[in-house]
């Protein structure tokens, strides 16, 4: 179980103090799918970056299975079983796709295992394993490779920040099936998309850096539907 206690994050921007996250309290139970949603700028990415240790909270605590991990570094949290996929995938100059998957899974994978990971994200291994991880890969290809990397880590708790971004043409069913098939894993997904919200055991709605509501998608849907933010249109099934 992951627990977030009284978590706040504030920054000084143009001499003004800005509260990005305010007194966030959340519990993530083992084996469940959580989807964090909310308008652009509501603090979703900041929250998941704080869970991974990429951003340091101003105050509050993070407990993983009762252990206080608030001051732990990213690599320590990774060792404790937290995996993370960025909203904007990172390129790794000089590495090939197969190198990345071997590093993330911690072993030398044979062609069949590499094929398994890549086919899970809709890529054909023979076309990709020797591709360099550079800017010649499209945004959608990079996003899928990053998903494959996170899946190959087999972490106990996986965080995906807008996994749907850039792969609009790819069937959403494939993407949602990946999350549904992650057994014995806690999954935290930041998303604006209805099809992803639908598979959540629990939806967390953030607004202006605060947790506005936590519950089933059905219960939260009216609240989410009232948002007029462009990115949330997908929640109404309009894009
Ligand atoms: N280090 C920082 N300094 C100043 N402002 C910041 C900093 N980090 C985040 N912000 C601001 O905090 C707000 C929340 O950012 P965040 O990236 O968490 O939003 P988000 O909910 O993920 O939005 P989106 O849906 O667009 O991805 C934004 O207004 C952002 O500009
Ligand atoms: Mg974001």
C-alpha cells in the first residue's frame, strides 16, 4: 500500500508563492488500478513525480508498505518496486531499443521475450529491437517503447503519466488491456481519456492542486463532465 499524507508542493514564481499541491491525502491499495484525472495544470504530473522522487514535496509524507520513503532518491524508490513512464518520453542517445529493455528488465532478453514486450504495445520486434533511441522515432513509437520498458521492469507499482498521449491512432482497447492484464500490480495512471477512466477501480479527481473527489468513475462522471477544458473532452467520449 502506498500512502500520501498531508502532501503539499509550493514554488516561488516571479516572487509570488504558488501552491501547486495542497494537503493531498491518498491511499493506493495493492493490486488496484487508480486513474488520476483533472484539468490541465491541476497538479497530476507533479503528484506522480513526487511519488517517484523526481520532484521533492515541500511538506508531507509518502509511505510505501508502512516505510517512510519521503526522503528516498529515485533509484531507491525504483529498487523498492516503483516504475514510472513519463508524459513526454525520454530519448537515450547511443542506446538501442533492445538495450533499453535489457537494462530495464535487468537481464539479457532473447528475441522471443523482447518480442513479447514489444508486441504488448503493438510494435513488431524485428522492426524495432535494433532501432536507436533517437529523435528519428515518432512520438507515438517512443511512447510505446517507454511503455514496453516499464512493463519489462515488472515493478510492483507502476505509474503512467498520460500513456495515451501520441498514440491516438492506436486502438485504445490494446492500451486498456495492458493495464487490465497487469496482475499483482498497483497501477496509477494519469489520464483524461474516458476509456482509461472506465477501467479504474478508483478515480481521483484533482482540481487546483487539491483532491476534489475520490470514487468510482460512475460517481465522478457528472463532476468530470461539467469541465469545459479541451483536454477533458475525451472524458465525454467526444474525441
Ligand atoms: N517547478 C515549477 N515551478 C513553477 N510552476 C510549476 C512547477 N512545476 C509545476 N508547475 C505548475 O504547476 C501546475 C501543475 O503542473 P502539472 O504538470 O502537475 O499539471 P498537470 O495536471 O499534469 O497538467 P496537464 O494535464 O497539462 O499535464 C502548472 O500550472 C505548472 O505550470
Ligand atoms: Mg501532466
